[in-house]
């Protein structure tokens, strides 16, 4: 069934503000012992006699297993295509950045392999006392098979007693299959509702539109190309029942965008972080967090979330101020919400017993032109003086129009939120915090080879170390040309996380980047430089100076270790792009 009717943005904002006020009242009116709906279900006649297996029964059963079907049990799709079929496959990738031709060969009801810690199966839940949830799935021009596989996956893995509804939010799609055909299809499904935006809203406002019509105690947000692992929902709801101020994420397992192979694993998941470009990053669980946990099935505290998949009590979501509705499309909202959760008294966690598969597209299927403005909004509201570290590495961000954030700053004040220094010290102590002393950061330029800068651009975005530092015409955009000379004598490439440090190689004489030392360790001699008053960079281990060389063994200009001299090609200076 489709909910229609004109909704303007002012009406949506009024609806969100009203719901937020109600959420604040509701959040403080509930005790931590349970929600009203849970209590009513606990007292319902005949509930006590129902067996545990009956209580965990999903909304729908999966059809009989066909092990010969393409992609079944999470296997990769393998197709022998003729020329015309290959053309269609390539067109589907071009259109969606996902191999929809392969997706269409996979059952909408496929089963997944078991990819959780075996101890998770032993956990028991009091289904009658758990809060209910509404699952909100926003989509824009999503393919038929990936969207409906997501819907069926939720319906076929979620206990009927816990799932209030699945709310699909169409963010003004223009594809024909998402019009009447979708309405007709979901009309035959229990607990599925469809609501349509009357103009493009973007992820943030589309999710809020869906949340505004939900009836469950907990909001669970999923992306529109997911598949849920057996037992994914109960751990999230149980943790929120235990700790009402927890925002809980499932482990996000990768589904290959090309073959639809399910690549989840039962080992320890990674946690979220960020770098000083305000880009989300993944990291192993730190030792101090492992020591805090009593069991491998305990939740894992995470500094940030990826953003697409999480559960939060509806009243607490409104108490925290929902999403920043000044953010457009998507990008940056995950870090903003992560900072707000921690700084305003909540906790952000990953539950190792909740697994959801997610298709990460080959690249974003539509423009993210507003992502920079979204990140600036997050920096302006939550990062205090540390926003300057972000701006130093993204000088163009200072010029970005980001709208009015006065209401978000008032929200921070009203909730009595902690400062960003507290967040760095207590929640993300592992991040390298640059000093950025005046005259010691920015573009590292050479006086002899005019307008050429240190440049480091790894071939693989996910592999920071091992590449050679080169010289390239200065572009003033920060990023791969941003370096800092630290108080410890390191030349740091700390735009990304973990931070990299320039290393002098006494054999090749060229400079590479390796991981910087960990906090408390001494600086390795091959990473230690002295930035002298005359502008020379003296490498302690080799006792040579860094010189701009026009031609190297691979044909590109690069800094090289050479015997110290008075040459202008050995004189360097930092320049900040303001």
C-alpha cells in the first residue's frame, strides 16, 4: 500500500520537530526496565505458554532450499554469457554500479551461510520482553532484485513478534518498475508499507520521512541492497533493552557487487574511525577494548559508524535531535551522528552476533556533490578548535557554503554535550592528532625547483604505505600534498588514518612512506629529520640532506637524499593554502 500526498519540506521539518519534542518526553518517561509495548506483550493471554521456537518464528518462512540455484548459500554467481548477454550485464553495471544482471539470477529468498561466532547461537532471548522495531529502508532508483531481496530478507529473518513493519521510502525515483509494479508487489506482503517523497530529499530527510510513520519502539535503518543473516535482529534489540542510550550497529558483511558472493566471516569485526579529511575508516579492535569485554559475544564500542545500518530507540533518536536536516543527499551524516552520540551521553556499539550483508557498489551511482558541505556542518558544530586540522588538510572546505547550523549548536548546548577533546581522549585515543604549528605544515615546497611540492598518492586507497614520495606541481588542495613537520622531527603524511611518516632509504636514496610510530614509542632513526633554520631537511640516519631531483630512475622528479650542500634544491619551506 502506498502512502501518497504532497509533503513539502516545511511540513516535514515541523513533523520532525514535533516528533523530537515527543521523543524527549517519552525518553525520560520510560525506565530502563522495559517499554510499554514489551510489558503489554509480556502480559498478553497465552503468551507464557508459547515455546521459544514459536516466538522466534519469522514473518515469512523461506521457500524450500535449492542448492543448485545461482548464488544460493551465498555462493558467487557464475554465468557463461554470449555477446548480447554480456552487453546487458555491462549496461546493468553502468546504470547501477552493481551487476544487476547477476543479481536478477539470484533468488529473492536465498539463504546465506552461517558467518557468526558459534557462541552467538547459544544466546537466549526473552522475546516477550524485547522492544519491537520498525525497519526503515530508503531508496532512489534502486534495482528491483536488490531492493526486494532486502525486503524479503528482513521478513524471513525477523521474528514476527518483534517486527512491527518495514517502511520503504521512495526518494522520488523515476524508474517505471518502482511505480505501480512495486505497489502491486508489496500489496501482497504483510507488514510492508510504502511512502513516497514528492521531491528528491536525500538519505537524511528520506529516512526521517519513513521514521515519522513508524509504530515500533526501535528504529532500525537499513540500506536498500542488504541481506540479513539468521538471528541478526535479536542481539540489537536485546542490547537496546539493556542500555536504552546505546545505538547499535550490526557487523557489516560484504556482498560482492559483481558476483553477489557473501563474504562475511565469523572473526572479530572491525570498528569505525575517521581521518582528518573526515572520511570514515575501518580499524581493528584496539587492545584496551578487547580487555574491557568479558566475552567474544559482548558489544564492541566504536568511535564512528559506517552509517547505513543501525538500530536506535525511537524516543532516544528524537531526544538526540534525529538527523541534521540541513545535510543534503548523503555523506558526512554518519560522522556527525557518531560524534553527537558519544559527546551527548550515548554509546555507539557494534554487536558481533548481528550480521547483515551489504552490497558496496563499484562507485556511487549518483552525485555526492553535497558531501563536502555536510562534512563542514559536522566540523562546525562538533569539532571545536579541532576543525582547523580538517580545514588545513581541506583548504577548499573553508569556501564551501554549508547553511545555517545555529539550531544544531543550540541542540548541543541544550543536551549538555561534551567537547571534542573529551571525545578524542576517551573514545578515539588511537587517532594521531597533528600539532599543526605555524610554518610547519601545508605544502612542502622547494626553493630551487619552483612551484614543485612533496606529493604522495598511493595506488591503492586502502594501502597507505610503501610508495615513493614524488615532486609534483603544487595544486594547493591539501590532501596528497599536505605534510606536517612534527615536534618529534617526523615529516608526517597525516591526512589519512593511520598516519604515515616519510622514511629515508640509505640504499636507493629516495623517500617512501611507512606507518608512523605508535604513541609512547621513540621515533625510528630512518624517520627522523632535522628542519634547519636555513631550510635544509637533514636526515639523521644517513646524515644527508633532502634534495629536489629533476629526473629519477622512473623518470619523475622526486626528493632524494644527497650530500648536504648550499644548493637551492636542498632548501625547503612549508606554505599553507588559506
